[in-house]
C-alpha cells in the first residue's frame, strides 16, 4: 500500500487493551482512567480478521501493544491466531515486561518473534516513582525471561525527558550493552499538546518515512498517532477502513485530543 506521499504502508500496530498493571506518569493520569466497556473491545476473531485483511493489502509487520497486552485474558491464543496469518514476516510485542517470566516461553511457542520492553531507569525507587506501583526486579526478570525464551532481538524502550545523554538513560544503555540488547530512546511525548520527537535507535517520529497504521482496542484504524482521524472497522469493514486510513494519512500530524498512550500503544 502506498499513501499519497508515496510512503509504503506495511506496518500495523494492534492495541489489544487499554488496561495496564502499571500507572506510568507519562501514560496515565494519577486519578486513573475511564476504561472501555468490554463489549466495545474487539474480540480475537475480529482482531485476526482485521490483521488478515491488512496483510492481504500489503502489511507484513505487526506489533501487539496495549495498554499492557499481557493483561488481556488468553493473550497467548491471540498471538497464535495472528502468527498463523501467512505473510507476516515480523510479529512483535511491546510490553512492560513484568509478566514475561510467566508468558515468554508460551508466546515464543505460539509464534511471537520478538519483544520491546519498557525500562526507563535501573533505580528501584525511581522505577516505582515512574510506574507508581511497579517493582524494577519484575521488569528485569522479564527481560531475562525474554532472552531465555528466544524472543530476540530483545529491544529496550527507554523514555527520556530531554535527550539520550541523561544519566539515567546512559545507565540503562550500559545495562542493555552488557546484555547485548538493542536500545531505543523515546522522547517523552504529549499527544494533546502535540509534543513529539524522533526515536533514537528506531523509526518512530520520522514522519517522512512513516509506514504504520494503528488499530485501537475498540476497532478504530488510525493513520497517525498525532491526529484525530480514525475509521471504524465495525462500521466500514476492515478493507474500507484500512483503505481510507492509507488514502488520508497526513504528511505530518500535529496533535490528538481523542487518543491517549494507554489506549493506542504509542
């Protein structure tokens, strides 16, 4: 699929839930969020149908996101269903890692290729401050579980306030280097204010070469993270929603008032 700016659209990010076991301050407000009703969230069959249509139209890279995707009940079954779609060459997942000791081997067996794991600090107190409720050791155990299961290359997502040279970011880099992991530094962004930057070590934020669409938990295809444009797969059908998203994908987004990181997966 080519959009009107001649960008090849071959990447679909699939947010399977707006729920998460952590409460990272840059993702969720301290007061909590209004969760989507269960009946509004796509079933596994609906998600698989959308992904199948997307692959038939040219998508070959799929990433499962949340919220935290591993809190979705029976997530292993969904991984297996998506992995069974012929034409996907890269099936990944973005996770906070805390449930990987439980699920990593099962996910590998189900067909998941690799994972990106969020890690912003190696200080247990700072980790708890950032996540409000999390334990650093849970994330570190998850990283080890992913490596052991062969969900490689394991990539570390590190959110930075200003730049990659921040002391905490450099400590995370040293940790990643020691374990032979790839690292991506992600500038702290604000969808509503339109504050975003290019990901260091990744392709995110490079609008000129953006190749992605996003499927939200309630069935909206979004052509741009920083835009309120969206197309319902339930109302339009998957093919038409995907087609319209590609045709109307903006050259560059500005802001989004409808979306939040906890329900679109970044």
